[in-house]
C-alpha cells in the first residue's frame, strides 16, 4: 500500500508530468528518424535514466536522459545534479555505453544536447565581461554541474503549442522571464545517435 501511494505521488508531481511530456517529444523525434529504437523503463517510479536506444541491427546501444527545463537566465548553459552526472559516468565507463543528454527548453524553443563526453570538453565563455569556465560545478541548494550550450547540438524546434504546454507544466513562477536565445555561436550538425554511434 505504501509503495502504491509513493508511485502515485511521484506521478502527480508537476515536474514529473513536464518530464514525461519532454520525453514524449524526444521519443517522437527519434522514431521519426528511424535510426534507433527507444526503450523506456516499465517501472512507474524514479528510474536511473529515461531510455536505452538500440540500433535495429543490434550493433549499437546508447543511454539517453531527457531534462525538460529552460536554460539559466543569466548564463548560456544547462545543468544537472552532480550526483546524477557521477552515476552516468560510472555506468557509461563500466559497460562502455555512451550517455546522451537532451534538454527540452521551453524558453529557447528547442531540444538540444550532446554526448556526455562532448559536454565535458573544457571551454571558457565570456559572460557579462567575465570569463566563465565549463564544466562548472556550483552549489545552489544542491551540487549542480553546468555545461555550456555551445557544446550542444540542436535536435529539433518546439512548436508554440509545445512551448506553452511545457510552460504550463513548469514549477517556475508564472512571471519568470525566460532568457533570450543563446548568443554564443553553437555548432549545429546531425547528432550521431540518430545516425550511427560516433567513434571514440
């Protein structure tokens, strides 16, 4: 009985609903490309990652995690819980399966991301007349690691209806002003996970 209540509470969380919607959008994108097959967890509660992708010929596997959240207002970056970052790194290295992070950003109106190993590439970006080094580990209630959007690839653009749905599911104050589009130049190319596994 306790487990049923916990699962119900997890699914009623607004953040969970927003996350589910972002995952659905990414699933549709992946399926439309017909290069990888997404497998989702059947467990209804919290899970280690959102998807495993497999190529139809069974030669390639990929761990995919989707974050439905807007970029920070004052910095051209996206962050994840540092604890999750360590978990992704550990499982990736132990099983030699790459991890790909996708951010579904209702403010920017895009879904973008990259392989974890590419997000980790050190870069320095000028932000408000100061140099900021990435990846950046910061404490704001929790330990967060931030990656620059310049190390990410645009996967697809959100429709205005999708942006509104994500904003309606956001736990941010309705008066929150989303950041303008990233002014840092970002290299855009076809993400490797929808074609073939990239070479190390």
